[in-house]
């Protein structure tokens, strides 16, 4: 469920900024902090989106009942400039633009297996300035918000949508010869079975 929201959010954020405004928008494995900078290769300006966690209840008034999840989300805005004031202004402007976009986002997922609700409460933004971030000539802001999801299909069908089962049959180490074989050439087949509704 939350993977679905993460994918939707990354696509939405990417659509709200030109490549000139934000070079890189991608999911990230957790909170992006100053300690992550030396271990991550990226181009600024960048926005990293992540899921911080969830709870099995609605955060707003748009949806209720079983199959509802309240997901805590975050986006980390990274901006680089040689001038400290300009990088602060650049990161702050992108964080504000992102907050406004998220507040007005109305995901069109009504017919999807998982329905993403609009954001009920406006996102919260925080300046994550620190000496380690400043030392590499960057500014870092975090935008946090909570978004509700609702499952539109039975749990068993949802599991099928979130899982992939692959059957592979091959013979390792056997390479067909370059001459014309007497028997038919080696063929590779895949068996894919999609569950059908009754």
C-alpha cells in the first residue's frame, strides 16, 4: 500500500518541477541528513521522497473504516550554492513550492486497487541546517505531511497485486553449439499465470 503511495508521490513531485528547477526527484530509503551526504551521489537541486511509517487509522475526515492507513511522508529538498544566503533562499523556495503543490494535490486513484486521499492538513517544513551540510555548500529542508490510503479490493487480491511470483526453468552451464544442431534449437519459455476474478 505505502509503496503505491510512494510511487504516486514521486511521479507527482516530478511533474510539479521542471528539470531546471529540480534536477533529481527520487525515492529514498529513509531520512536524508547531513551524515548521508558523503554516501549519496546526486545532482542539486534534488528532492528525495520517503515513507516514515504508518498507522491503521485515518488522519483526516475523508475516509473511514477497515482497510484505511494513515501514512507519514517526508520530502528532503537539497539545494547547492556557493553563497549561504542564496542556498537558503533556494531551498526554502523549493520547500514552499512543494508544500503548496501537496496541499492542492487531488490524486486520481478512485478506480485503482488502492485509493490515495488528498492531504488533509498542510505540510510542515523544517530547515535542517547544520555545519556538516553548510561545509559542503548545501542547504537541506524537510517537508513532512500525512496522507491517508484506502484499499478498494479484498485483502487476498491486494496481496496478489503487491507480490510477483516468477517460475524459471533453465539449465545452467549449457550453451548451444555454433553449428546447426540435429535437434531443434534451445528455446526459453516463461509461464506467467495471472489470477482471474470469478
